[in-house]
């Protein structure tokens, strides 16, 4: 598909997020991050813990304040000060699925309340009957039975709990779902169930996902495009398969070289690349965010770009910066 | 397979827990021979009993749990008969040590890192003062901590996750144990760090002459480090064999299911293989093959009688009726067949 056919649902431009007020303990969690998400795709954000990937997700859903840059959702700016109406609208159209279903559900509330909480807040239903219908439909959509409504979270297994987490976000009929490590707290066999559920819902409802994870093999399986983030900066962004086959940036290469294979022979032959940030000469030659080929972005300076271009021409040779 | 010394031998171990008045059978007649110097990976879902199984080697069962029958023979003694803490202290740390999952919670935040390693040495090795201090620095260096003299005085919060896990490993190996049990040693860590820690554990195994047991739910992690793999389900080891044998020639339907639910083996855009249902309730007696209710290819007998071990090769055996000569031929799922073919092509070429 030509990219001009695709509609940008979310655009993040030069986003900056800071923590700590005073100068002394100010910490820049996200610096100058730009990317966009097309309607209907699954966009992955990978990086190690502390790299700022969750912060970006939380900034989009307005849980973290932004210190600079713009977040544009469906043509409207949604960060900073916005009016109440828009805030309500955003809350409905962007939803989140959290990591740990053991911790993210209210233990004291019944499933009925947990799933309806968003509806109660926005009052976007006509009467009790309609609310009930919406909630029951959401439960059926995630493969749970309506009779579970009167139960408490502790009566469910981890996989079922995560389904409840999914149900309470889709009941709002969102367009964008931010899934922050939705399966890393789950068992291998249940992971597959939740991943399948997510792609099934995407097909059925035309959802767009921002999938935040550190498990690279899951990201490869589920995302269409992926951005690699390192210490608050996106270093590379491209279509998933392309990036996994030909990573350019040394950090991306190091990250991908560490992916575990469920295949002893491949695994033993694996060569680990180690990323050393001092390989960049950014002091007098600062890097830019460049589209090196169509839909493939990388953070690099001129000298590195030359090397990367050669890498793209003949990918089988070895290069060093 | 060459003759190897058995360092730990578990026979028909049954472990039960009392929970809210009911009795739960966590380990159901599991047997295992651990060879000296090998690294064994125990793989299974949460609740399969892999942690309970290995904790029983160190007398670390929760107060409501007990070894009901069976034996654990280590250095000629049946340690399953140990009753008092005094007995266990001879084993725990000294002979069998453990690395826990989360390095964020397994260190004391109020003590310097060096002191915590020192504690282990003083307690178990009877070395004190400067000599002990030197030993600590040596060990810190062994686990890959730069500037050990400076790091000695620092506190856990000054260390990154990967570095903390190195300290935890240092404490575990400080007393020269014979067996090192690593309970999900890398799950809490990032991929790049994960690979480094696994490399470190491999190197230490050689240097300290350790026998290691890895407990994990991620088959991808163990392909690299394990000599043998034991697959655990509902409190029993249902398949055990050399790493290659289990990966490329797995026999139990549960092993197939576990492998093919890995996203690495999935085809993009298609549904990932997923295991239906949930593990059996261990409060009830399990009849037949514990995996049968979740196995779409289950045979009739799977629901009636518990399968014994069938050998596939001298080093590889599995508890499934599919290996019985009378069983009909059942093909594994597609992704497993692909794995097998790749293996056969490579082995013959």
C-alpha cells in the first residue's frame, strides 16, 4: 500500500517529557520523539526498562504532562491544555490495557463495575438497559460469559483477568488502544490466547494499537511497524520485518542480536553484539532524524548515514562505525 | 551417553500443601536424576510445580507444605527426611544455593553490597577479616562487576537491575555450592542484559564446577544454556531429554503445545497456537494423563490411565501413550514438524 493512502490516526511531534520540577533534579525521560501511527495498524515501541516507552504511552493518554512538542490525534492537538469536551472525547477514543492483570483490576469491585467504570464517568449511554447491553457485548467480544458480571476479579485466572482488562477498554469503543506490556506478566500458553484475542478484535473493530513491550519476539509477531527507543530517543523506525532483517543503528543491532531462539543450534551459534554509545561522534557532528529510505527512519549524523547507506546496498557484508 | 555421576536423585516425590482445610498435591510422584556438572532446565507454566519441586531440595517449602512420600538422595543421605532447620543449614547455601527471580527484592537495601556477600562467606566458610574481604572482591570480579573495591561499599540502589542480579549470583556462589538453582534468573531483566547474565552463569558453571538447575517458563531462554530439559506439567516431569532431543524431537503433546505457542514459531497474520483451557485443579485427584483435557488430540486411554515413561533414546523419555506401540500415529502441529524437518535436513547435510 502506498503510504499516501493511509490515514494518520496519531502523530507525535518532537515530544519531550520531563520529571522533577527544579533544575537540580530534573530528568528528561523523553527527548524529541517523533512518529506517527496509521489507522488500523499495530505500532510497536520497544526498548529496555527506563528507556521511556511507557512514558510516551502515558503522555498520549494524558497521564503524564508533556514539556514540549505536540501530540495530534485525528487532526486535533491533545496535549497540554485542552477543553473539557475534547478531554472527554479523547478519553473515550483512546484506551489503555495494562501490564499486570493481577494488579490493575479493583479487587473490591465486581466485573460489572470494573467494565462499566469508563461508561459511568462519561455517561455515554441512554439508560441502565443500554449500559448492561454494552457491558455484556464487551464480555462476549473478549470470550467471557455475561454471567461473570457478578463475580470478583479473584475468581478468575490470569488470562481471564487480562480479558477483563481488554473488555473494559473496548466497551468504550475506542479507536486507539495503548497496550503497555499486555502479556509480559502472563504464562506462555496464555500469552498466545491474549495475542490472538487482540488481533481478532483488531480485525473485527478496525482498532489501532500502540503496542509497548520489551519482548522482541512478541513484537515481531504482532506489529506492522516498530520503533526502537533508547534512553528517551527513538533511534530507528521501520516496517517490522524490514527492521528485524536489516537493522542499521548499532543499538538496534545489539538488541536484536540478543533475541532468544527456541532452537538450540541457532541459539548456540548466536553472536551477541554489544552497544557502546561512545561509538558515535556526536560532539561536533550531531545526529538528525533521517528517513534513509522510504518509511525507514534512523537517528544518525552524516558520517554514519554514509555507512548505513552502504549497509542497505549490500546488507551481507559486515560494517563498523 | 558417557557414564556420569548422579549428584542428586529424586524418587517418586510427593509434596502436599494444606490450604484452607483442603489438601493440594503439588508434586505427584516426580523422579529425577541430576548428573554432576550438567545444566538442567525445568520448564513449565506457573503452577506446574517447578519451583516447589526445587525448593524441596533446600527445605524451603512453605510451612503448610510437606513431603508426603518419596526420597531425595544427596551425597548418600535422604534429605527428604530432614526435619530441623539445623539439618537443612548444612545443605542450604553450603551445598545447594539458589538465585531468585527478582534482583530488586532479593537484596537487603540497607546493607552495602560487599557486606551482603561477606555475610555469606563468614557464615559458611569460616574465613574472617581481611581474608574474607579479599575473597569477596575476588567473587565480585568473577561475576563481572567492574571496580569491585569501589562497588563493595555501595548499596543495592546504586546498581542497575543486571548488576544487582550479578550480586545475587555472587552471594549464591560465595560458599562454593555444588548445585546452583536459578529460579527464573532473567525474567525480570531486559533482553540484552538477559543474554549477558546467561553467559555469565555458563562461565561460572565451568569455573566453579557447578551443577545448575534453571527454572523457567520460557523455552527460548534455555535453548542456549541447558544440556538437558525437563518439561513439567501438573506436578510431574512428563518429558526429559537432551536439549536437542526435546526441541527437535519432542514427544509429549504438552511439549509440542509449549513450543508452538512461542511467537518465534508463529506465522505473522495468522493465529498463534494456543493451549485451550487451564491447568488441572490440584485439589482433586488427577486421572490419566493430566494434559488430556486440554489436548485436542487426546486418546481414549489418556483419560483413563496415567502413562508410564516410554524411552525414546537412552537419554530421552516421555510420559505419553502416544509412544506405546499400540497407539495410532498422531502428527504434531505444523510448526513442530517444520522444526523437525529443519533438524533432519541439517543433521543429514
